């Protein structure tokens, strides 16, 4: 691999659950790579990494935090198949054989889209784009529990939501925390490009009850927060995006550039504190196609 010049520092926070035997280290990239979160879950004897960031320079910084903890890496968990969450896996594992845990749907998503993602993003990131992508090698099924260094990781396979396949997992018997990947954003505009917004809403409605007992939700983008509040806010955001877009669509026609600009300005005005505003316009065509199909399917 070529020598990589580090572009920035990662934002760092940690959350200690001493009575349950783990510490969560949260590291966040900058806007260049979409404020993506990665996590190190530290237990008595080892660490587990959740998602591995997008570019070499960020993954190297994440690896440095892991090395500072000075405990062996026993697993990596990939929450979904978008490259800002899996690209750095080779660097994170130190080029060693480590269990990389995910679902079959997520592995298939990575495998099916890895080439197209490289075509899109490598020209922008250049040598900072990882040369090799590592697929998950330990697949979990829905409701499977994996014990890692004495801590239970309880997985749920959500199927399509924000991406074509998503998961979440809780920790321990108390279920004090949940990791949901990009199924929930916090104070960020959602990534709507995969065109699953209706299904995403269905998944979120189920989560309102399924993880109602979990106190703190960790997102793929944004700060952690109250589980019910963040899930409900994501429902409201997607519903608002869809209803505003539906009001602009005429017949079976996608929006023109002027209409897209107006829609982007409307969403920014409605959510002035939200970051990642570039995601607004990026998802317009995918969601418009969804809404057109829904309208045409009505009796």
C-alpha cells in the first residue's frame, strides 16, 4: 500500500458501562467522509470493532486508537453494506484473519456493489481509497446471540431499510445500548439513495416497540441518544421527505434541476441544524421513482 498522508483527526468520545463490563469508544470521521461513526467495544480481555470507516487515513487513525487500548481484536461487526462502514476492514484487522461478523444480506450487498462504489468514489479519494475490500466471513442469522469475551451480542436481521440489508444488535442481558448502523441518523440528513424509504419506515415502526426498553441508541452518523426519540425523529424525517417530494412530482416525471434545487432548499429550511445536506438532492431520483411506482400501483 502507498504511504498515506493522514487527512484529519477522528472525533473521540467514550461511554463506560463498568457495572456491565464494557466501555464503548466512539470515533467519528469528518465531513469529507460523512461524519461516519466507528466503535470500539472494550471488554476485560479484548476489543470488538463496529464498522471500519471509508478511507485509509481514517482507518489508520482508528487502528491507532485500538493499539492504544492494547487489547487483542477478537471480532469486527459490519452493520450494513455502504463503504463508509466496511472499507477500512483490512487495515483494522491488521491484515490478519479475524472474524468479520454480519448477515448474508449485508455480505451479498457488499459483494454486489463493491465495484460500482469504487468507480464512483476512487477518483475523488485517490490513493486514500482502500485497494482491497474484505467481506464478512462469519454470518449471523436473525435473533442469533454471539458471546465475545463474556459479553452477549444479540443480533437482529432487519432486511432492507436504509440500505438493501441492515442489522442491529444489543449488548448484554440488560440491553442498555443498541447499535443500529444507518437505520437511524441523528441531526443528519438521511441517505435515501437506495430507494427503500417505504420499507425503511416499516422497519422503524417495528423498532419503536422492539427496542423500546433500550436506553441509548448508537447511530452510524450523529451522536447517540434516547432510543425512542431518535427512532421517532427518523420516522418523521423520512415521512417529511416523502410527502414534500410527492407534492412536487407531476405524473411519472422525475424532478428537473430547478425542482431539485427547490426541494433541497425546502428540506434545509425545515431542518436547519442538520448536517450532510448533500444527501438531500442525492436521494431525490431514487425516492421519486419509489413514489411514482406507489402511485401507479394504486387502484
